[in-house]
């Protein structure tokens, strides 16, 4: 059994310090992991809070946009109503201008006919003078 005890003693001398080092490393890693998990929890809590704030802002902005949309729709409808009246007046003015154009054209035609009748009367008068002479 001396060999057995010698082998066990050799293993204790070689392996036990390594196991203790590994145990220390594992405990350090657990400590770091615990701190990391705590930081992650803090970050998650912060993100949840930010998400809630964003949702609240989204709701508030949505309400504001809806109110603004309704106000603008009302203004647009009002403006369209005003434009409808203006369009009606423009149509009436166009009708008046069309009538005025007709009157002006008739006057020009009348003046042209007047000039033509005068020329014809002169021509007839000239012919009568020739016949008389």
C-alpha cells in the first residue's frame, strides 16, 4: 500500500492545488456573473421604463395628430365652401363677359354693314348721275 499512498500523495500534491485554483476561478466568475446579471436587470428595467414612456408619448401624439387632422379638415371644408362661392361668381362674370362679347361683335358687324350701305348708296347715286347725264 505504500505505492497506493504514494500515488495518492502525488495526486494530492499535483491535482489539489489545481482544483483549488479552479474553485477560486469559478467563485470569481460567479461573482462577476452576478454583477453582470444585476447590470442586465437594471438595463432591462430602464428599457421597460423607456418603452412605457414611448408608448405614452405615442398615445399623446396620436391624440394631438387626430385633433389637428380634424381641425385641418374643418378648415379645408370651410375654404372649399368659400371657393365654391368664388367659383359661382367667376361663372357669373364669365357669362356676363360672353354676353358683352356678343354685343360688341354685333356692334362691329353693324358698323361694317353701315359702311357697306353707305358705299352702296354712293355707288347707286353715282349710277343715277351717270344715267341722268
